[in-house]
């Protein structure tokens, strides 16, 4: 038997448990047997009840068909959905910590993360910008990148959860070049022999020869030239107001976005329920749903689980693809 995929339940007050039980209920018994949820057993049982899922909640070592949960005890969980709580932030961190330990030791093939709440996480004393930074810290990685993957548009970000001012400062030639290399390596691993990569400009119209800024000429263009010299099929900088349309129409396999909103807005527009968040540059494999905790509907059973299904499918592809 191969190593299982582990799902971290996310914030116990959010919709993570609900989308997890729904997604696993939609899969077959063989897939469920190869999946372990790291979280809170009581929360998973309540989620199954509100979602009308009749599968039993089992321990990882149990026989039979059901949803296997590795219970991580955390004191002070509110016991209800939709509550912002430091205890839930602590739980979110501990679930991810356990998943990293399993994957780093070879006991799990890939992590799929359900959503966490950054305010709750920070209230618990874990000061990260989200999953990507936390996973980089827990795995001892110097850098990491966020890829948003969908059927017709894939975007990897030079920076994510920082201010726009800081994002511009982080768009150095070295960081842009490393982002191109990282995206190229991942797409080759996923089966593309010669990925076609486009690099979005950081200024309107890529600065228009210095009229709207010179960052594209000074920092972005040299990174593209260096990547081309390494044999990577890359173009840019290309004006961000056209490059995503071109990629969506099939001209490129991947777009390098310079900052969070530049990459997230087009993905959310064309693949809101199906895009998968993938962490690149780590020694382990991790992907995630691309939505939040949705406290406003948590506990109602109405949260869509399409995104979790897509994340599980992507996790299966990564698990089958050899790391280099």
C-alpha cells in the first residue's frame, strides 16, 4: 500500500470539515482508505451530520469503509461553527504541524489543506501570512511560491501576502528568475515537456519605455533573458492587461504574476470553484482549496466541495509524479 494523502481539517469553526466529509463521501472506498484527515473527531462528526453524510468517522487504524481521522486534541475548542477563536487558530497550526511531520518522514505522500483563518492563527501566537509561509518555516525552506492551478489558466506569484509597496520591492531580478525556474520545473514534473511561460509586467503596459515606471526594464526583463539563456521557453514582460487572456486562450501554460491581486483576480474570475492552491519550492507536496473559512455559512452544510475535489485530484497527480 502506498503512503496516504493527508487532509488537514483547517479551522474547526470554518467549512473545512464540511467540504472534507462531502468530498470524501463522493469518492470511492479505495480512495477513502488511502486518505487520513488530521483534525478534531467531534468536529468531523458534527460536520458529517449537518451535511447528511452517513459514513462513519474512523481512526486511521480501523478496518472498513469510512472517513479516517487522526484526532489531535486541542483544549478550548468552541464546539460550534462560525466562531473566531484562538483555540481554533492553535488547532489549525497543530494539524498542519502533524501533517508536515508525516510527509517529511515519508509516512504521507501529500498534504491537502482545508482553509485556516489568519486572524485566529495569529491570535494563537502563530504569526504567519498563511499556509505558504508556515509550511516554508516548518520544512526549513528558504523560499516558497504559490501556484494557482486550473484547467485553462495557471499562475505562480513572485510575492503574495504583502503590501503592494513591498511587493514591488520584492520583484527583484533574482526573485523573478527563481519564480520562472520553479514554475518551469513543476510543470515539467507534471508532464509538460517544454512549458510555455509568460511573465506579467509590474507596471501598466510594462512601463511604456519608462513613462509609467522603469521596474520592468530594470528588473523583470533581465530575469526573462537569463531564463531564456537557460533554455526555458519564456516571454516577457508582457502587459498584465492582456497576458492572462492570451494564456486562457491557450498561448501559455503558465503566467508569472508579480503580486497577489495581479494573479488572484483572473484566476478567481475564470475558475472560482475549481482552482487549486499549490505550494512550490518545498521538500514536500502540498495543495489546497482556494477559498476561505466562510464563517458566515459554516455549520449549515451548504458549502460547496467542488474545490476540495479538485485539490484531491491534484494531490493524486502530484503523488504519482516523481520529484526531481
